[in-house]
């Protein structure tokens, strides 16, 4: 029995309290106190709040229940039973998918159009997710992966969507890489020596990929088993991106937070902030650098792809209507405090002009650590020389845009 004072409190107050309970277990425990609390905890508002908190598609679940208008408590019970063992994964991944869809609708409509409908769940009449288990192991670490395909079956492999890879794109010396999220029909396990990778993202041009380690020697199982990696054949250098759920939700969060530039509906593969990036602002121009390891390049030495972007933020601070890039200068750092320098005219054969009609320019290039024998490349910095106006018609003295000291992402190696 409840205490007399508690019993005299208005039912609306209890309803507000019950709606703030974080999980079904707490609600059910309160429902066992007395009949009045049982009635209050059974109210639709309490369970609707919990369904929303768990990111449950309540309408879809309701359609699977024979009753015409099932109570929200019954809807939750049906969802709980249907996804038993996958509840946390469902909530986590669906929250990210909803966030992605909302973001893409405004910032990248072709990406939203490219996302395929999800697969049916286990035991449903549509295509079961169980078909995926022929290429993945049904382990706790892979449940986020299974739920992701249940909600969205990757990207449609139509030609009009190939340039809008979900996991980003880059163009480097004429080669365009667009990393698409593969549909379940395209998933495959590839062998690299003693390692087996489930490839779930692929570029048909550059053969760049993302894969999950689904088989490896016991000595490495605790380190990278079920991790998302980019493993370079022969050298076995790799980039570890963590478990799929952490990688997937973190990537979507970074997309929404603007960590990846979007230009002409294409997501840049290289981020504009965070580790292995740098930014400087001078004369009203923001210069951003980002660098990544290239597992798709030769295994003979380490290759890094870097991206530089220029954006005029304030033409008043620039002091001119335009400015043209004249030359570049790099200071490349190696182990043991060794350095090399490199200079040249323009960038990738171009001399871009920044103006009010085109205030943004971005290019991609690459560097290797083969110049210093047995020494590993660790970082680089430099500057660009700009000419106010144009090279043919200078409007003032040259000025420089600094590229801050930026560390390269040295890949891990399997010995």
C-alpha cells in the first residue's frame, strides 16, 4: 500500500514522474506498488515516451499487432520481444539513421535518395536479416552491423548514385574515389593471408574499401577482431576505425556536425577538423589541411593523401577583389628530426583564383616516405604564396598563407 500522503498527490504528478523513468524495468517495478500506480504506469503517455526514447518505429510495430489500435504498452512489449538481444543496437543505430536522413534531406539529397530500404527482420515475411549471417558471425560485436542493414540496405547501385558515396569521395590527379555503402547482395568476404575481411564499402574505380575483420590469427583477435579496418595487401599496414557501431554512429555524428565538407552534394572523404588536420586564417582567407593514409596505394612505402582548401571569409580583410595562388613550399618532417623541403609553382597544375564569384577552392595530392631511406614520415607544414589580383595583373605585393604543422596518421602494422 502507498502512504496516505503519497496517495493524495494528483495523478498528473505521478504520470509526469513515470514518463521520466528511463527503462521498462523501472516502470514495471512501479506498476507493482498498487492498483492506482498500475493504472498510471499503463497509460499510453508513459509508454509513448519510452518508445520515443528507444527510437522505436511505433507505427510500424503497431501494424504487426492484430489489434486495430494497440496500447503503447503492448507495442513496446511486441518490439521488446521481436528484437530481443538487439534492443541496444536497434536504439543506437536507428537514432543515427534518423539523424542521417534528416541531415541528408537538407545537405545531400542524392545521398538520401540512394539509401535502399532496410531488410526484413528475422522471421518476418520479407527478406530476413538471417541471410546476412552467411557472411557475418552472430556475435554481440556484429549486432550493430545487422541492425544497420535491417534499417537501410546500403546504397542503390545505380549509375546516378555512384558519385555520392556515403563514406566520402576525393579526386586526386584525375582519379575519383567515391566510397559507397554496399547493399547486402554485394557483401563479400575476402582473404588477405591469414585475415578475412567482410567488405561493406567499396569504390569500383580506385578499389578503396572498408571492411570488418571476421577472421584473424588468435594472436590478433583481441586487438582487431570485428573492427572496421583498411588493410593494405602484402604490407599488412592498416587503419583501425574501431567496432562497426562506434565507427558508424561516430561518422554520422561527424557528418551532421560539419566535420566533412559537402560540395555539389558530394561528401569529402577527408575531414576538415579533428586529428591529422590543421587550420590557419590570414588576410581573411581560411586554409585547411587534412591528411589520410592510402591503403589502396603501393605497399612498397607509405603513401599519404592530403587535401588543402582555401576559403575567403572576409574580402575586407583580404583588401582586394581577388587573389591568385602563385607557388607552394613544403617542409616535410621525418623521424630523428630529419627534414626535406619542396617547392613548386601552382598546385596540381593549376593556379586557382579566389574571388567573390569563386571564394572556395580545394585540391587533393599525395606524398610518400620514400625520399628518406629507413625514416618514417611523421608530419609536414608549409605555406602558399598568393598574388593580389592575378598573376597577369598584380594588384599589390605577394603574401603567404600558412599551413600549420600537421601530423600524418601513421598506420598500424601486423608483424
